[in-house]
C-alpha cells in the first residue's frame, strides 16, 4: 500500500478476519477482486487536484473522525492554554467596579439645597404663588352644600347601639359618622360613642372633651336618636355592665345589607348591642339614604367643643394678622416628621448609623416585634422610590419655594414634636422665616388645658388648617383626608390643597446636576396638577369624607345632580 492510500485510509492496514467459531460452520465470504493500478491512478489524480490547505484540513478531519479519543484531550489542551495565557497577565491591578444607587433611592436633599441655596435666595422672578395659585374653575360649575334634614318625627326605636371608636382624632371621626349612618338606617338609638384609650395616642379624652355633644345631639334630632345612657331597666338585664352586652365582631368594610340582615335581628332580640371595635366597619359605597346621614354627621353635626373652637379661631385670626402683606392669606402644612412616623416609615435620612440605631429602638418601643419578625425585609431605597418616605422640613421648603411661594409667605405648621428639630428645622426657617405653630402663636397658659391630649391638640391644628388659603399634605393619613373633604365642602367643591407627587420628588431631589430653573419648572407643573385635581367627584370605593361631591353637595343651578338632595 503506497503513502497516498494510507492517508486516505487513516494509515491503517486491514486486520485479518478472525477464525471461524467451532460451534458453527463459517459462512462463505465474498471474494474481493484486487484493485487494479488503474484504480490507484484515479485516486491519485483526484487528490492531486486539492490545494495544500485542503489536504491539511482533510488530514486533520481524518484523524479526528477515525480517532475520536482525541476529544478527551481537548479540555486538557484548553486548560493548558488558559494557564499559559494567565501567566502573562499581571493581577496586581484589580479593576474597580462602582455601584450606583437607583435614581431616587437615596436622601440627597441637603446636598441639593446647599448647591441651589444662592439661586433660591436671589429668585424674585415670579409673582407670589399664594395670590395666583387657584386658577382653574371646574367645568361643571361651582358646588354648594345641599344636605337635606328630615322634618318628620322619628318612629319608635328598635333598640340601642353602643360603639367603641378606636384610633386617633380622625379615625374616631370616621367611627362616629359611620355609627350615625348605621343607627339611622336600622332605626336604632345611638349611644354617644366611647373613645378607647390607645397606647400610641395616649389620650383619655371623652366625646364631649373634643366635640360639642349637645350640638351633635340637637343637629341629628330629626334623623337619628342619640342619647348618653341606656335606660336602667334594660341595663339591669346585663348586671349594669356594658361588657355583658352581646358584642358584634364585624369585618372591615361590611356592607349596609349585612347590618340589616345580621345585626338588626339581634338588635330586635336583645334591645341593646355592642360593636367593638368600630373603625372602618362600613363600606364606602352605600345607598343614598346612608350617605346622607354620613354627610350630615361629618359636615354639620360634628363641631369641636367650645374651648378647642375658641382657641382655634384665635390662632386663625393671628395667622391672618401675620399674613397682612398677602391679604390675610396663609399656607398650612401638615408635616409628618415626628419620631414615630420616621421610625414607622423605615426610611433612612442623613443621620448615619446613630439615626439608624435610634429608629430601630423606636420601632421596637412602639411596635414590638412587628418589624423584626422572620421574613420581614426592609428596603429603605425602594420605600423612597415608591414615594412612601415622609418629606423632611428641608424638602417641604424646597418644594414650596420651587412652586413659587415667596420668602415672606406665612406658613402654619401642623405637627407633633419634630424629629431632631434643632437640626432638621433650620433650612425650612431659612427659606420661610415667617413660620408659625400653635406653640408659637399661643401662650403656654392658653395651651395648658390641651397640652397632654393629642386629639385635642390635633383638633386645634385641624381648625387652623381648615381656614388657610392653601393646605399642603406631605404624608397622607386620616388628618389630610378629612381636610380634603371639609375644604371642598366649604370652598365650592375645590380642596385648595397641594398633594405632591412624592415619587417624582424623590427623583428630583436625588438629581445632583439639576438646576434651579429646571427644578422650578417641574414643581410649578406639580402645583398646576394639584389645581386641576382640586374638584373631583367621588368614585366607587372612595370616601365621602374626602369627596363630598355629589353625595353631600350639588352644583349651583343644577340641584338635580345631587343624589343626597333627593332623599
């Protein structure tokens, strides 16, 4: 066999055939004719036409196909090559991989303020916002209150309902108004609601300490029976102890049909029932008759007790005096930057490790175990991006100056004890030196009867905020939600409220390269959006305590649009 033939056959000669097995006779093998010289000349002439590269490729493929074991050595060859290459690379210089936080996830407002402060102080380019802020009239016209009161005598009562209102001032307000609606719908007599003491608010106030009880009873006299006590002959059945009265555990947001189908039969049987707790135990959506009673209770019957109302009105007059340069108009801000709110939010600010440890301790004091249970993961950056962090005093100042409010604007701050106030309040006072609180407007003697009662102090703030030209909410909650509705009820359906887009603010305040002009354009747009959303009609599953139109109000010259006026 010549050289060319060995290349084509892999260089192997044909092995001899094995001998036949003795157990069977060999089968006849076909006779192979020897290859003629002419055949070899044909192969030689065919291969001779290949180039050198093609011959080499043919050789490699032949070896790989005939000897597949070569693949076992391929990984070793690869590793050897890699080790040889790595030996030529210097590892004394390690590349630095920088981690960039997601936009809006870090509190950088102090750095932004330090950069923009000269521009803020020199900005006199626009008219003061307080005189021009509310421009857009509602396309359907102005609204007015139109809650009808019954003029007929009430029928005989089906029994007495006693409720326990839990939570802070405005959560208690929700309970009271819902209790009025349920009692009226079931033709029951409502006992003056009892306020449960809570470890968070720590306020032992009773109904008459916060609200004008006589005015409340008299306003509702033709619509719902309201009394202070259950008759003695009925309480004797329960050992003169309300704890022995049958207590309903009602699910949150239950429909009024549930009260009619389940609660009313028990009321007719027992004559006295108890519902505890009662906050948020009635669905937002209800028949017009129920909504009318809610409107009547919230906007007409509930009035603060005389001591609270008197001091509140005095503070309003003092704020208007401080705002004489702006025609008596002032801005009220509900600032939620107390220690408990900062701790509960789980957000991080600029206090470093000390602040972090301080807030962990505060969370454990207020909500033992809630934030440390297994599986609970706290992501402050995500919370901030989602707009859930409370605005700091500095951020409130930046926002209001960017929205066009001048340095001499009078600001009323409704708040509890501000977290780390000596540090956090400084920039806000630099931007708005004409800033006041109930503590700066009233004397210690005037505040003394309310000082240790959080709900009464909140009621004073509520009164001053209600009558401001502009109300600014910064964190949500029952306090601003009730003010939205109450201000709409008083001001022709317009809330006159700034409700900032906190997701957008997180992005804006985290932009170190943003200039004052650009920031101001964005904030003026946000202000305009609040004006556009000032008048909104109630949608399904929304509260009439925030959206009184059209259940509690009707359009001027179009009274037939109000559902409440038809009942």
